[in-house]
């Protein structure tokens, strides 16, 4: 059996994006057995293109079973460190396909569910059910977590907390708003806060029970695309042309600073939102609140 190994590092959204690259690879080389090594097994469970999964750091007898004396291809390179991605000339998925030597033909990202994950999501949705108002999933803040970012608010990808509250206040009478977040993220009034630690797949499936979704460039926007759920997605220092999907209504900043700062090396800004790198004089320079509200209601 011919084996192909994809070693994938990074966050869960990046791993969801990888499902499209793997689909393109499998289409080009259908006889090869695909082995994924990643920190996020739930993203790849039940994926018909993947034959075996290993969690990073838990790979017993891997070399013996997968590599030694086998017909094997191994892809450990990081697409974030490739020219097409760094120069923002190609979508992340296309860059990844180029690395693997296959054509990207707009293969979609995908997630595959078992019935228990769907039941868990439905149970959560029931908690927030309001027959008088449609459900709006709102993710204004994201990031890798409190141990990996300097502030609960990352200007590079988050909606400013004051603006997030203004949006909730404007939509609260029309929508039943669920604020999906980590426990360290800013508190918002007039909405349901959901910061429980649960499996990522049920959390993503929760969006299937919502009528509207207002998201940022984080894992939920990747998952919404995988689930075929058009959403309003807000961007700041990252770009939908590189990380986004045409299924969404992508709202980019009113003003951008693509040249970076004194500390910019291979990327213009660090994802985690280093405070001293912020090029904006006022948060109001980033997004128009009225534009966001109209996009949600439209």
C-alpha cells in the first residue's frame, strides 16, 4: 500500500481548511492511503478521504508501520511559510495543494458527524430556544486561548468590545443572540453567553440550528463554510482572499495598513494582536457598525 502522510500543525480552523487540500490530493491520487497527524482528531473522524489518524505526540510504531520500506510521501511543511501565502497571492488551501503537487479545483472544506454530536448540538440549541426570535450565533472574539495571547481582545481579528456591545444592543429585540466565546473574553450584556468547554464538533453543529451567524476570522467561520452555512464574517488584519470562503458575506476593514510595522518579519502582523503593533488611531476606523448590522439583517 502506498502511504501519504500529512503532518498538520496549528489551530482547528487551519485543520478544517486542510480537509479541502486532502480532498484535492485524494482526487489526484486515489490509490494512496492518507495518514493524518494532527492535534485535532475530531476534524478528521469519518472523513472518507482519510485512512488513519494519529494525534501529535501519540504515534507508536509510526515509522515502522507507515514509513519503513513503504512507498511513502510525507508532507510536513507549513503552508503559512510558503511564498504564495506570505505574499497573500494565494488562498491557504491552494498554497497547500501546490506544496503537495496537486491542483486545487475549489474542493470544499468538510466536516462529518455522528448522531451523538448532532444530538449534543441540538440539546445546546434547545437551551437558547425562543419561539419569538430567530437564533443568532455571535462570535466577536477568538484566538488561541488565554495562555497564548497577551490580551482578551486581539485587535488583529476581534471586534472591539464596545462595538460588539453596540451590535448586540441594536439586534437584541429582533434576534435571540448567543455569544460564543472563551471564559476570559469580555462580557456582553443583552445576550446569552456560551463559554462552556465542550467538544468542537458539537459547538460547530450548534450553528446548524441558527438562522443567522455573525463571526470573525476564527474556527467558526471555517466550520460554517464546511457546513454550508452562509455567515457574515468580519476581517481586520487577515484577508478573506487568503483564509475566507465565498459562501460568506465577508466584511473587510474600512482602512488597512498592509505594510506592517517595525517588528513585521514574514507577516505584516502577529495573529495574537500585539498591542504595540496596532496601526489604528481609533477603533472606529476598522468597521462601520451600521454596515455590520445591515449585513446581518439583510
